[in-house]
C-alpha cells in the first residue's frame, strides 16, 4: 500500500470527506430512508428465498477495498444490484420460514436513534438514560405479559435486554453454575448436569458446552406425540433420580414455550415443582411465543412461571422489534451479577460506588452494550398495548385461516393442533398408493414427498417455508408473523402449496 | 388489563396503525433523520457527561406502557426532553473518555440498511449476501491492515464479525479449550490455565470464568513501567514453567495492542515464541489500536501476529463503525467450528450439506446474527483506504498537539510516551509542597489531586475524560477519536484542564 512518504503525499492530494458532517448525514440519511421505503413497496416482488448460488458475490465485488471514497448513490445502486438478489427476504409478506423477524417502523426508528446516539452503555455513568430506560421498559413489558412481581424491579427481580436467547441462556446457566459451585466447590464442575427435552432449542446444548458442562452430562429427554411433544414432569423426575443415583449434580432445566420445531409447550408448573425438589434452576425459553402473552387469551401458557428462576423471549421474533432484542427477566439479579461482574479500576465511578444504580455490564456476557431499550420503548409507545394485541391476534387469525384451508383439503393433514400462529402440516400419500404398505414405510415415503414439495415451493421463490422432523415425521412449518403479511398473502400461499402438491402428486401416477 | 371480551371490544374500537406501512415508514424515517442531524449540530452544546442523578427518569416517565398508539412527534419530543439530558454524549467533539465510539455517517447508514433488511443471518441460506459480503469485507480489511495471508480466507484462515471483543475472546477461548480437552480428556478442565497481564482487559477474566476455568488458574502477570507496562516474554515463560511444575496445563494467552489503561503494547513476537514451546493459544486483542494499522507507520505494533492464533479489533472503537462491530480473524476456523457448531434438523439445508458455504452461526456464541458486514462495507467504500488513514492520522496529530501543550506546562507531566491517539498525563504536586516528603507520600497526594481535578473537569460538563491507575499512579486519560473532534476542541479541552488545575492548585495554598 505504498511507502509512508507516498501515503502522506497521497493524503495531502486527496479531497477527504468528514466522517460525520451533520448536513451530509442528513442528505445521505434521507436517501437511505427512501431506498428502504421503496424496498418495502417492492419486497413482495422478489423471490422470497434468495436464488443465488454459493460464491455469487465474489464475482460482482472486487477483492480489495477502494483507495478513494465512493458516493452513496453508487453504493446504493450496488446494494440494489448485487446485495438484494442475495437476500432472503425476511420482510416479505410471503415469508413463513423459521420464525418471523417481525421488524416494524417503530423498531427501525428506535434502532436508528440508538445507532445515532452511539453510546456504549456498559454502566449507568456511561449514559444514565440507557440504563434507566431499560429498567423502566422491562418493568412495562413484564407487566404487559403479566409476569409475577418477583420478576420485576418493583418486586425485587429485574429484566435486562440481551441480543439473543442464546445469550440469555448462557448468562443464566453461568449464574446457576457458579451459584452451585460456590457451595460444592469449583472442582465439581464435571459432575453438573443440564436438562432439556429433545425439542429444546440447540442454544441450550451450545451454552452447556461453552460453560464447560461435560457433553456426557447433557440430557435431551424424549418427548412424545401423545403429549404434543411437551416435556413430561415424570420423565424429568426420572432423569434427575437416575443422575443423582449416578453421583451427578442436577443444575439447570430449560423449559420451552413454543418449541422451534412445532411450537410445543412444556408444562412449566409441573416441571418447576420437580425442579424444586432437586434444587435445579429453571429457565423458561419463550423466545417465539412470549410476546403473545400480551393477549390475555395466551397468558395461560406461561402459568407457573412464578416458580421459575428466569424467563426470556425474543421481542425481535414476534413482537415487532427489529433484530436483536431478547428480553430476559430473573428473580435473583444477584446470581447474574455474582457470576458476571467485573470491576476494573478504569470503570470505577461514584455512581457505581453509591450502589444506587444498575451496571448492566454485570448482567451480560459483553462489556459494551447498545442502547436497545430505545427500540423497545419506541415499539411499546408507537403501538401501545391495544395495537400490539391486535397485531398478534391478526397473525393468529391468519394462521387459523390457513389451518382451515389445509383441513378442508383431504390430501393434507394438520400434524399437530395449532397453538400460536404457526401451522404444522404435511402432504399425505394418496390412499391408492399407501394401501398394503407398512405404516413406517408410508411415513418414509411421505417424508420424502414433503421434502420434495417444500423444495419445489421454495425454489419457486413465491413463498418461503421451512421444515422440521418431529417424532420421525417430516413436517412443513408455516409460521405467520412477517409484518407485511395480510390475508390475501396467506390465501396466495395456500394456492402455491396446492399447485405444487398437485404437480407432485401427478408424478406419482 | 381487562377481560378478553373487553379487549376484543377495545380492539374493534381502536384505530390501529400498521406495524410497517412503507409510506408511514418514509415519513417517520425522514423525521428521525432530521432529529439526528440536528442532534449532531447541537451536540457540542450539551454537558458531555450527563449531569442527571440516579433515578431521574422514573420521575419523568409513567410506570406502565400506554394502551393506545402515540405519534412519533410526541415521542421525539420526549427523547429530546427526557432522554437527551440523561445521555453521556459519546458523539460530542468534547468527548475524550474511555476509548472513542467513533460513529460515522457511513457506519450509521450501514446499520440502517442492515436493520431495514432485518434478516437473521445464522447460515448462508438464511441470506447468502450477508455471509458472502462478510467473507469478502473481512478479507478486504485484513489486507488493509496487512494481516498475514494465513488469517485470510484466501490463505486458509478467515474473519468473522462479532459484537464485541468480549465475544471474540470467549469464542476463541472456547475453541482453544475444546481443542486441548479433546486431546487430554474432558475431565481435565480443572487443570487449564489462562494468561494475561495485569493490564489485560477485564474481558479475559470474565471469559475465563464463563468457560469454566478455575479462578485459581487465572494469571494476571505483573508488568512494569520500565517496560511501558508491556508483558515481558520472560515473565510469561516463568509463569508457564511454574504452572507446568505444579501439574497444570497452560491453555491461552491474551496479548494486547493498546491496553485500556495506557495503550501499552505487548510484544507479540516474543510472547508467541514462548507460547509455541508450551502449545498455548495466543489471541491478540487490538480492540482499540488495530484499526490504526491501516496506516503503515503503525503496522509494526502487530509485527509477529503471523505467529498468533487469533486477532481481533473493534471497528466500532477507532475505525468509524457505529457500535457494535468487532472484527475477529482466526488461522484455524475449524477450531471455532468444532467448539461452537450446532446442526439441528430445522436448520438443515442443501447449501450447508454441499459444504460449499460458511454458516457463521458456528463461529460465534449466538445463533441469530445481524447483517453487520453491511456497515463495515459502507464504511470501507464511503471513505476508502486513503480517507480512513487520513482520519486516523488527524486524530494522532491532535493527540500530539495535546501532548505538546501538556509538556509545555511544567505543572503537569506526561506519564507515558504516547503510542497512538491517547495521552496519559497527570498534575504534579508543586515542588514547594512536595519537598521533604517521601516519594510514596507525594504520589498518594498527587493521586488524590488528579482525582479531584478529573471530577472537577467532568462535572463542568465541558469535556469528559476518564482515569486509570497504572503502577500505583492515578493518571488522566485523554483519548482522541470522536468523529466530530477538531483541533479547536483539543485546544479548548486543554484550556479547561488548565483552568481547573489552576483553581485546584490555589486551594493548596
């Protein structure tokens, strides 16, 4: 990159922009707002699942950075031409894959303000508003979903914004681990056992691995269709008893409200009662479904949460906050702080020493933290409780519509009763083809059939859904929650599925 | 919150906004851009360090969320009236505390695009552009700071964007730990030892704690002023030898380029040579200073990095990306993937199975990930190598100016020779007051004096600096790097320091 002399010469010759000129910021900011508003206008026209091939972008982009500044107009043109085709459009109204990434105008604006202020809110002093707003909105939200007072600041607990559920689990697992190791001795780490079901999100296994739980001490307890794939308290107790008998130390259970594969619900109250007998920390992962509890008709799914140690949900999933925004509440903040606090000299300050303030760095993995509360605050205020309920209910209503349409078509089956706004369904092998075959053989053929159907639908680019395998059965997941989705899109989606199924079934003849 | 019937009634009566209406997005987006542009115009007028008292915000904000939507105009008015006074203005040109949070127009716009697309880029399939752009820009940036080819994709290594250095350290430490435990047995975790110096960032101790290193097996090796607080390879070797003799297993060293307290530099090459003899993973934490290597005259500080296992720097610190953007490169991506990968059925897809793509979920703690590469790409393109060098050099030049001014005033001393764009200085006790006193007593008085000086300056709201204690000496850190800072601000800052010092010294008489 040239000698120092040449660089200095070059520096003197080039006309350098300023990194932050308020008027240039304004001009370019308006351009990008218009770019994104136009994107939302057109997003239903793009193939939902990107159709590019691996390595597409390196053919379009040079392999070194430019030496001189490029204008935003050129860059936005490249975003449109080179990046947009490589995007899988989570914001498309035709997006039904994984779980939704339900961005909103308010969520976007909140992130803009947070990014614009660009504070690094590790402790209270580094920006009091960031800490205090977080404390306030976490109590707001806790009350909205009717969390027990013991999880609120006003009741001795407290909430904190993490990036993702993975972090929420990692932090609470570390807290639980250190709490018990402080009692039984640090060397006992190899005896600790972590529990989930075979439906629990992979985040639990990864967190257990990171905190040093022996892989042989991780339990994915089997669930059954007869229980709608919820974790049975009896199975949990059995596992605990066996581990104790083997000289191990039960540590932590992650119970789920709305599993990724099929939105199954673990019975929290029963699991907590068992956990209590063995001194096990219970974390409730309601990543997808927690926000639905803002509607009283869904609140019963978290009944018993008052017996759990911690609870989290992703407000960026089905609660209209742009990624990332995971809401974690704990009943015993001291357990987090004891495990995760640091107190280097260069961060010491009077406010911390006064013990009148919260330093959220001690509630999370990282030191630095963005001002995420701004985003959540904007979403809660811009929509209010009434409209947030309305949004959730409109998704549930559309899911019910889809479910009804599937049920009316005898070529398909609903695999599990719908709980929230996701429908699990599959195409059946026509009876003319299945008769005389063993049931296992039929399921195997159907699994392959549904895999083909899903790939055909997704390759069309018209809609995007994803799959799961539950109890050995391949199911198609239709998760409603994209912010732009309306009834007409859902009807269109069902037509797309039917058309592809028809074509696929025709090939069987 | 009312019965279900009442809620449904209410839902029917309220006029609900849409969560994402493109024209409303456009209108509100423009309002927020103007709000932020105006904020940047006025940010030098606010007290830099917020002057609010703990608990100020709960007096201004209700304790429950509103039931009905509120207009953005009202919310922005509240941001101005209630939030801005509680912000410590990291974007102020008069901000010299901690390390800078150097946001820029391009960094902001990149974050806007990322937030607007709102994709969840856990694997290639979930949005190919996000993965491929990250791969490309990490090689761009690696070349810009002249990283050895072994850290680039083009050379068998690779870079990945993390949120913070804490995460980069946690991921590489987990990788190093599992690599060695896979050889010596999982039960050996209690024998592993982690090394840093007494100047290493607290992120290392926290990461070691999270991954289950025994607290007694954490080494903060002493450094000395005679070495400018760099970690001596001889001291490191001594610690290793002692640990081996005690039956322990050395695991991981974090070496630092630009420590938080005083921007000290650990001699990487020498440390890596020692580490190699003992099979220790070396991570180089250049959180603050790594970006400066884009200027050839600073590149020598990371000489020897080709012998390290991993290297990271925070592009959100002194490289014009808004928070958060930590760039991590590793020579052996497989070590990360082996320790952090998950492969649940619901994420399985053809691209992953083809092994032609990268799934960055296996390079980090969390599953979900934002499209951070967009931000870095916009910064690199909007400014280009030439202007980025120019920005860095202008900060260094201003730091030199400040250093010169301090040196000219005999009441002060520069505590350590400046390395980058931070000046470590302190006020001295006048000789008339120090004579006849023991040197230790003089330092103790001076420490108190500087603490008072710093608090007086910061309380004025005119500028904001922070402190460190190095080798028992309290120093004031003047870190230049805020994107709006110009020479006139630095001259003003020095005047503010002098004025307060004069007032303080007068009280000694």
